[in-house]
């Protein structure tokens, strides 16, 4: 059955035809934020009577989801990816993709957008809501679908804790025009950004603390091109004063410190209770060695947002830098901790077969070697809690280990006895 596999595309073969689509429909109500990567399901057939059709699926991110045509084009590209081992001496018909379904979660409207493609035949786009009911797809929702897919591609790209079998990652933005489209979509939907959720350390998603702003800062920040982010936030700050914190952070990334200070000075008069703005000021002062000034701002940020973990975390960091370890320990103990909700994911299904084609270059580079005793970890180290911590618990543990590394375990115990 190897001839039914794709050459360069990972895939999972189903036990029951269509079970991946059924499982996704049943899981829709559990998607809380951005949703899982896109699901692509295909049915392969030889056309011979008595030969059972095969269903397979894989996950993908980075596909252009701006229209039903672009999603249909991806499925159509798979028709050329099947292994062709047939020769002049072979018997029977080769396997071909008969139809496919592309599923993409719209994180703004909380619906699953699906595109059915019949080969040969037509394309049918529709939506499935959280209750599993089906509706016609509206034309005005494609911008939300496009941006949802882009945010997942950017934020899930190098998340070491998010792992799936048969997950294909493509570059979401490959041209300058694609970057412009991303910026236009981000600007148009910016005020809805809080609807897609935020990092697990943020208690309440806001217009400046959410997955949309995190993706913009990650995309342009990782490449050191903060000027593009600054251009976007410059336009948005006129509508929403709180965006000034992101604008100032972008200018600091560009080493335009005078401009950033001017923005922060003007913005703090308009939004004195914005903890995100206070944190940008705080980090700027820490970089200049003004820890006493930064401490005052961090305390004020805690008063402005006492239910947010990040405000207490920032205050703890400054206490550690100041050498006030008793206050650091007391503040760390006061941090509000949240239950960690991981990334949205599909339900795991029993696979008939998993096909994971290796990249040719990787196979050539990696040496052949057998597992030795040196590869086994110490059982005592495996029992340590740190690798299993996530969200606020992992961040709090990192602060505690930082404290231990600076003053030692014995001194930490003495400080704990004095404080509590």
C-alpha cells in the first residue's frame, strides 16, 4: 500500500473512512482560542471494483486561507504528490486523490470553515459551528479565516511543547506582497484581537495583550524589523491610546529611544492605569540601571492589575535585581497562579498506518548510530517537576531557580524562615 502514500507529505491513514472529520466536528466545542492547525483530509481510490477507498489526513499551517480557491488549490496540489511506482510492467490502476476536505478554524467567529473538493468536479465551501451544524459560507468572513491561519502559523512554528504527528509546516509569508496583506488584515481586525485569546500567563486578553499583537511582535521582532510594526501601531494608536505601549516597544527595538520616551510620556497621561505601558517604561529604566525608579513603576503596575501574574512577576524580578530577596520571595508567593490551558489540539485517533517521509538532505547528513548508555537520562533527573510545568507555574519556578542561583539554597531557606 506504499504506492497510495504521498511522496513528500506526511499523513495518517484512517481505520474508518472519514473518522478524522467526525472527530474534528465533535471537538469544535473544546477549541478555546486560536484553534488547532488546519486539517486536510483526502480520499484515495484506484477506481477498480472491489478495491476499498483509503482515507488519510495530515495537519498543515502556512497555507493561504484567503479564499476557498486558495484552499482548493492546496488539495489539488496533493494530486501530484502521490508516489508513482508504476512501470511498464505493472498491473492495475494507480492510486489517485478522488476528493478532499480542507478544515480551517476561524478564531474570531468561532466556526470551522471547510472546503470540499471533488476531483474532477467542483468546490464547495461551508462552515460548521460549535454545535456541529452546517451553514453556507459568507464572503465577508475570509479575512478572519486568513488571519486566523496566519496567527497559528506564526505562533505555533517554534513552540517546542506543541507536537503533532503528520504536521506539515509551510512558510506563511513568502513575498513582500504577502507581508503587506498580513499588515492590512491585522489593522482591519486589530480591535477584535482580544477575541482570539492570549498567552497562558495573561488572565484577561485585552486589545494590546492577545495572540494578534504577540504574532505581530514575534514576526517583525524575530527579524529585527520593528519599523514595520511601528508603522502599524502608529496608525492604530490614534484610535486606541493603549496601543502606545506596543508603539514604544517597537521604537525601543529600533533603538529610537528619544522617540519612545516621548511616546511613553504622552501616553501615560492618557492611560495612567495601563500596566503594559508601565512595564515598557519599567524595562527601559532597568536597561539604564535606574532600578529604584523601575521599582516604583512595577509597584504601580501591580496596583493597576493585581489579578495579572505578569505584574507580580515583573515586581519579583526587580526585587531580585535590587538584592531585596525577602521582598522577592514574598512577592513571588503572592503571584496569582492560573490553571494552564494548552494550545488547542485535535483528538488523537488510532491510525491504520502513519507515513512520515524524511527530508532527503536530513537523511544524508545524519549519521547512522545506535543508542548507547550515554543516551539514558538519570532516573532522579526524570522525576524533577520543572519539565512538566507550564504557563504561570513554569514562570514562577524560573524565578525561584533564579533566586536560588544568586543566593544559594541555604540562604533561601533562611530567608523563607524569616519572611513566613
